[in-house]
């Protein structure tokens, strides 16, 4: 009788041990699966943070690195660096790292690399001191053109020359005027919309730089000094005391001549053209390649 009780006791202890081992294994498996699930979730969070770094670089003015910045709390950060692609002037590599710092245990990071294409800075698109789709009329001996010029040029194309559309240029202009509100400053990118049938008459003193786009007819009858690119989408007349360094483009109908009179000094200047084009380089940013490092 005592032997049977001993056997039952041993058997009960063995069953208890086996069940304990099974429960322990199930517990460890559950804990491990939970850890794996949390690690996967945090890995995806790190991936999204890296994507946020690329998106932030693309959305910011210019094209420069960011971070470290937080998104969703102290434990969630991203940072990104920007480097030019050697041998190009409008391709850039953005390397973004998203990091999730766990309360306990190692941090989880994901790294994404994107290639961003910006608008080209091709100063060769502006080879003339003055370039016009119409005939160029020059009156008087006080007009001086330092550099070559071209008239009746049917190859003038805004998007091709600047690398961005007129819509994009206007949307990102630093200064947006109409012919009735035109004022200073005129620097960076300045866009002027001229009402149909009207002419923007710059009769006073103007000292400007960068890119000046006049969407309509324009007359320079005052004292004007401008360094950069003047692009007129309409008739252009200069009769005042005008000095420009850079390039002038007049995109008008064949019947509307471009007229220079008065004391006008137009000089082709490559440095001023390139400085002006630097204002549009980062207005267009496209991700053309993307991968996880």
C-alpha cells in the first residue's frame, strides 16, 4: 500500500514537472513572439521615420540636411544628410536614418537612400545679352549692347531655359506683383502680372537683381539698374536710363517689336546669369531613385 502511494506521488511529481516545462515553454514562446512582434512594429516605425526624413528634405526650401528631429515623442527620431552626386549639378543623394529608441534593449534603425533631381542650372540656355522673338529696333547712338544678341528667335522656350514651368516659377516667386502694385524689393525671383491691354511702365528708379519675369507688356522709362535675368512675356520697350548685366529675353508676338532707345547699356554677364539661376534650382525636386541601404 505504501509502495502504491509512493508510485502515485512520483507520477504526480513527474506530471507536474512536465506540465511546468510545457507551461514555461509556452510562456517563453509567447514572450518571444511578443518581442518579435514589437521589434517588427518598431522596425516599421523606424522605416517610416526614415521616409519622414526624406520627405522633410524634399519639402524644405533649398536642399539641405535635417535633424535629428523628433516625430511622435522622444523615442522616435530621424536625421538626413544631403550630398551632391559627383559629376552633376542637379542630382543629389539624400541619406535618411530613422531610429526608435526602446525603453530597454537596443535601438532599432532603418536607413533609406534617395536620389533627388533638381532643376538644371544651364547658363548656356542664355547665350545672348538680349534675345527676342520679334524684331529688335535700336534707336539712337546711346544704346550699347555688350555681347551678342538675337532677334526673331523662334527657339525661345521658358520651361526649356529655366528648367521649370511658368506656373512653378510664379508659385515660388519671392515677390508677386501686378502692374498696379509693382514696387520694391525686386530680388530673388520677382513675378509681375500685367493686366490685358496694360503696360508695366517702370518710370522711377529701380535697382534689382535675380530673375524678373514680367507677364505682359513692359516699358523701362526710368533709371533702372538690374543684375540677372529679365524675362518679358510681351512687348519690351526701353527708353530710359537703363543698365543691365546678365541677359534679357523678350517672348512676344512676331508683330510686336522689341525697342531700345534712350540711354540703354545691356551687357552679357555669365556670372550674373548663374547667380540668377541659382534661385530656381531647388524649386523643382523629384525623387528619381529610392532604396533601403
